[in-house]
C-alpha cells in the first residue's frame, strides 16, 4: 500500500462509515481514483456465464449503488463491476446509522435496506456509461411493494438494455422477509418472471442468483434444483451473514448483515457445496471475506470461476485490486496451472465436508 493511500484511508477512518463511503465515491467521480487497465494474463482470463472477463476479480454490488462512478471504477483494475441494488421506485432505506466498521475483525455490519435512486435514474446512468468493460446490475425489490417478485422483473425490463448481466438478490437480510423468496415455490415463480422479462429484451443477458451464506444442505439442494430448472446462468455465493460468531468489535451486536473476514470460512463452505451439487454445470462467483491473494485463490479452489469483493476495500483501498491479481497469478503459476479454470474446485470436496467451528 502506498503512503498516499495509507494517509487517505486513515483520513476516511475519521469519518463515520457512510459519510466516508459517499466521499470516496465523490472522489472517484471527480477523477481522483486510480487509472489502470484491468490486470490481464492468460492465467487470469476467465469466462463467466458466457462473458469473457480479462480477470476474475469483480466489484460487488453495494459499493456503487446508484451507478455514479462506473467510468472511474472500470479504471481501477477490476475484471467486471456490479452496481445496485436497484428497485423500481427510489427508496431511502433504513434509518441511519446503518453501517458499522469492525476494524478488529476486518469486517462491517450494514442494514441499508436497498437505499437507492430507483431504476429510472440508475438505468439512465447505465445508458450513458463509457464503452467497454463488463457491468452488471443487482436487482432488488421495494420494501413496501405488494408484489416483490414482480419488482425484479420490472427492474430488469427497465435497465436490461444497458447491462451485461443481472443478479437476482433475494438474500439481503436487511429487507424484512426478503430471504423468504429463497424458498422453492417463491423462488421458482420469481425466476420465471425475470426470465420472461429477460426474453423480451433486444439482447437477453445472463441472470445470476445471489444467495445467503446461512442456508443448510437441504436448502442449498433446493436452490440448485430451482436455479437449474429456471435457466439461471450462475450463482453468487454469498451475501452477508446474520451470524456473529467470534467477533471482537464493539459494534458486533448491531442488527444487519455481516461482511468481511469473519464471513470467509462460512461463505467458502457454501461455495464448495454448491460446486459439488452442480458438478460444474453452473459457474459460481465467490464472495465473502476476500482480502488478499490467498483468500482469492482459496475461493477459486473451492469452486469459484470469478470473485467479488467490497468490504476489504474500506481497509486496504483500491490498490488491493492489483495486489490480489498479481498474487493470484503467482499462486496459479506456482501450482502449475496454465489457466484459472484448471484450478476451479480442486479443494471443493474437502471444504464441503468441513463443519463450522
């Protein structure tokens, strides 16, 4: 980490987390972020749901909820971006404070509640984004909607022409009863509506499904069955957790989803189990606790074809992106892999057999 980045992160740490996040986006939008092409190389190139990525490391949804900094973020070295979550109507989300740092745990807890500008504003920004780069949209539902399943299809219909993929987010813990949409019947109906909206687009896009890390084996089996029967192109594993095991930070009792390093083991086990359940038929995106090259490599060996991160950026800055990718390339080379795809799932069986500590 450069001295300048260390100073900037220390200054951000003096602000409350949500204000710091807003300032960071403002600085990026003003052109004060890094300017680098995506890290490339034959070992790092990957294919995800029909999309050719220069490298496997993406930015998770939630960092740029309203698609305000797509251009600058595309210059930060990521292989792809995901913006949102977007809902049909604008909504303020839950009352502040709703984001809490846990520096002792290298973690964060949030209970934002899908705060965003609404799909009309977000779609307009997506339409005006610079050419090049892979950009997806996280689909959400309004808190007060009488038909949340229909909200996902409505967001895709409004913005689908301007994105490269979409992610159905039924796993946020911060909208009451949203996770109930992960059940078999509810999920099948929701995905059928999204599929119909996708088919009506001039250019249908790959649809991913983002799931929670707190699901048991039987629930994972159900989700895989429904996903494969619905034509889903991939699964994102995972969203934040409700678990609070082993935390030291003073905000550990706050309500919301926990992200960062404490999520790593739980989300990686889910990833490995999904890889075994799908037998490689569905590509997986590994998310949760990635804060270095070793963690990124572990996700690949657990079954991920691509990766996303967010929370670690609050502690390491955007310079973490090239550091992870150069380290990942070196680890693949060390173990004799000519391509990332050769390493996918190598440790899945052992990891899936583990039980939580």
